[in-house]
């Protein structure tokens, strides 16, 4: 599970650092949601790749929606 967390965090950091402007609340929410969802998905499915990816996708969608509502 540690490897999964490291990969998700590194991917998120690279994605955010590539922006030339500060990230929007939607982008921050989607990134945080993907990381948290990936960790939860991995934990619930015993570290399966499919569970991690599904959790990251669901988390990104939820985080994006929350980010849209934050001012």
C-alpha cells in the first residue's frame, strides 16, 4: 500500500506543479479527492489495482464537485 500512496502523491504533485497559474479550487479538490479515494480504494480491496483506480476516479469526481462549491 505504501507504493500506491507514493505513486498517487507523486502523480498529483507533478500534475499540480505543471500549472503555470495557481490551481483552481476544482483542481485542488479533484487532486485531493483522487489521492484520498485511491488510498481508501486500495485499503478496502486489499491493495488491488482496480480498487485503487476506481477509488481514485470516484474521489476525483467527488473532490471536483466539492471544489466547485468552495469559494
